[in-house]
C-alpha cells in the first residue's frame, strides 16, 4: 500500500499532454503501462462465454459449434459492440444465439425449427 503525502509534488502535465508511465507494481505483479492494461482488458472482452442456461440449451438441442463458427460469432459480437448494441441475436448458419454484448455472454441458443420469437434484444448480427 502506498501512502501519498499531501506535500508530495505531482508531475505537471500541460493541456492535451498525455502521460504513459508504468503503473506501480503491487506485491507479486510486474509493472505495466496503461496501454498494456487496456489491451489486456480488450482481449478479455473478446472471449465468448456461455451461461449455464445456454450450455443446457446447446446440450438439450444437440447443437455443436465448431471453431470456425465460434470465431464468426466472436467477430459478430465485436461488430455489435462497435455499434453500441447491448443484447443481440447472433445468427450463425442454422443456430441462433442471444448474446449479452457487454459481457460477451451467450444467454441462450436454439437451432432452426424452434420458436422464432426473440425478445429483449436491441440488435441482430448475421455471421
């Protein structure tokens, strides 16, 4: 824990000037800078996760997504995030996934032949 004394001098930064200094390391963690931390957070957002409900639906409906399809879904999630979509219907081949875009979380999944009404979405992506 670092204690900051009010008498300590803070660096002066001019208007529009950016600072990209290493963030102080804490116990057991290496030093990093802001851009590295931002890249790490962005890569975490790229990971697609499946909720327990979605996994149950995939299993019960015998839906299998191969690596190429998952990559297309991840690309669709990134495109939806760029457009500001919060909850999206992502269509890949004959599979429909409802995805919470902010968390990259697949909420549910269904295949062609099931109910075709989707609620609580504000966008759709076809990949």
